[in-house]
C-alpha cells in the first residue's frame, strides 16, 4: 500500500518538457472552448426567444441544461476516468462540443436548442473531469498554482468569446456567433492528437480503486447523491418520495462497497464549504451584472462588456496566482479572497452611479481565486482520492448553487423588495403582496402577475424600489463569504496546530 508523505519537496520550476507543455496548453484551450459556449449562449438566449417564440420558462430550461448535466457528468466521469483513459474521454468531449455547435446552428426550435445545450454541458463536464486531475498530476509539487493558471482559461474564454461576439455586432447572424465555438474546439482537438496523458498519481502510487472510494467516504457520497438526485427530480418532475428512496438506496449501496467508511473529516468539511463558495462566485454574478447594466448604458457600452470586464480581471489574476499562493498559502489566499469578496458585496450594497463599477471590481478581485484554489487544496490534501475527490467537489459546487444557493438568493431578493415596498408605500404593497412558498416554509413577496395589472406610474415606482432593494440585499449575501472566512481561518488554526499547511504526496508503488 502506498503511503502519504508530507516531507519537503523541490518546487516545480515551470512547465517541464515539451510534452507536458503541449498537454497543459491543450487542457487550457479545452477549458476556453467550454466558456466560449457559455458566454455565447448567454448573449443569444434573448435572440433565440424572439426567433423561435420561446417562453421565459423555455429560455430558463435551455440555460439550466447548460449547468446540471455538467455537474453530474464531472462526478460520474471521475468514477471511471482512470479506467477508460483520459484520451478517450477527451475524444468524447471533442465530439460533444462539435455536435452541440452543429445542432445549435441547424436548430429549428426549442427541442433542438435544449438538446444541443445538454450535449455541450456533458462535454464541458468531461473536459473538467479530465483536465483537473491531469494538471494536478503533471504539477504534483505546485498543484494550487497550476490549477489557478489552468482555470484562467475559463475567464479567458469569456473575454475572447465575448469580445469576438460583441465586435460582430447585434446585427450579425447568430449562427455565425455560435460557429465561434468551433474555433477553440478544433484547436484543442488538434493539440490533443500530439499529447500523451500521464497516469494519475493515485494509480502510479498503487492506491486501489476501493481506497479512493474510502477516502471520499459515505458521508460525502450522501451529500453528492442528495444534490444530484434532487436536481434530477426537479428537472424530470419525480416525486420527493421516490427521490428520497433513490438517495437512501444509492448511499447504502455505496456504503456497502466501502465498508461504510465515513471518509476524511476535512474533506467533508470542504465539501460543505464549497456550497457558499459556489453561491458567492456563481450565484451572485447575474445579479451584480444586472445592477451594473444601467451604468454601462450611461457609458454608451453594451451590457455584455460587464462580464468581459470582470472576466478579464479574473484571467490576469489567476495567471499571477503562483507568487500569491507562495506568500499566503492556499488557505491564506482563500481567507483573503473571502474577506475581499465580503467587502465588495457590502460596498455594492451602498454604491451608486459609477462607484458601482468600482465596487464590482473589488468583488471580482475577491472571487477570482475561490474555485481553482479550493480545487488545489483538495488535490494537495487528498491525493488518495484521485480524480473523484478533486472533481466531486467541483460538481458539489455547481449542484449546490443551483439547489441551495440560488433558492436562498431568490429568497433574499424577494423579502428585501417586499420589506422596502411595505415601508415606502403600504397601500401599494397591500395590492401586490402574496404568500409564497420555499423550502423552509411560507413568506410574503411581491407578485409579478399582480404588478402587471398596475398602471405605468405604479409599475415604475415598484421597479425603482425593487432595484434599490435588491442592491441593498447584497449586504445580506455577504454572509456567504463571511461563512467562508470563518471556515478558512478555522482551517488555518487547525493546520497550525499540526505544524502548518503541508502538501500531501504519494510514494510511488514499489512494484
């Protein structure tokens, strides 16, 4: 059995030989392909709505199909990725990206757009299931640094794809914009042909598949199964009783295979922290973007430049992660990022005019390092968990923000708008208020259908109050990075009591 080692090691000095260099940049470009599709769909969803007479529900379903299959595929592929091989998985991703683009370009309505997006999400999840463990294996000595650089590809693709789409202009044929996705897809496909994928360090060290599952543990499995099957139940309209039975059955089956090993306590803790992290980074983005749009309009710029601007900040900073990680340590960087994001959200809740752009910049500085640094910590602390622990935590983040984070964000916005309207115009509030349900019971909110029955002046008043209330509600959202800050400070104290944060390494199998 291979043993974990935490002795001091020599730091990677760079990309190493030519083969590793080609493989790393092929992984980088494949991540760019995933974000090309994301931003172009975001730009085109309203155009598709007009051209294909889509309802708001159908538009939401199309956008949703770009998220939940990603989260599920990254987890499921992680269970088999070492057996089927990284190369075969990337062939699947390449075919998926290509097929998705072609299906979208030739779409004649909702159904084809939905399945094209679904296929793209599966391809995106496959890409992440491959590139995260590959890069963590190539750079065993500096995982956090290189995972940050790798994930600069995501905002980099948002910047490049967004700029190209915006330069083409609103009048350009949307099919040509979809075709942009094929550019990075073809590039990474060609690059991958010359790549030789490494054997994951877990496999090279002789850690068995069962030991990988035990490192993950039955408690983490319960969390993952809960999020996964609840989301699938929501999408396909399955009853709560059936979903509950499936969750229990899957957890018991998994537990039986691994002897009901609970898993590493530290990993379980990080899995739970990933939910507020993903909510802070992903869940609030559309909210903040909508708040900035009026200011961008005043500057004479298309609203899409908001996302390009914040993505550019993230891209540059992730390339510079190495020295920052070396100085602060991964947990120190996460704690600092949580504090900055918390300040940025509080600043946004009070900012007006052009200062909203400044506040959004502060927020972007904070959220930049969340995702890849969290992956780095997991890769450095749980090498026995292989691709499973590394990719499952990313899947938990995506599922968590959709199931838990987004619901709570919606509740915060609804209750804030309701309270402000009640305080400023009680009579008008009484006419549009309605009881609503959410996972924790009932609450009162402004009913959009009732608002439509009001005259134009009253609608405008509610619109103004709603915009101000939503902005001020960002102060409540700052609770998420505050939770993260406390969690990371606690982890820093925990590691300090054990001699400091040290990267765990696996000894090579003796034979």
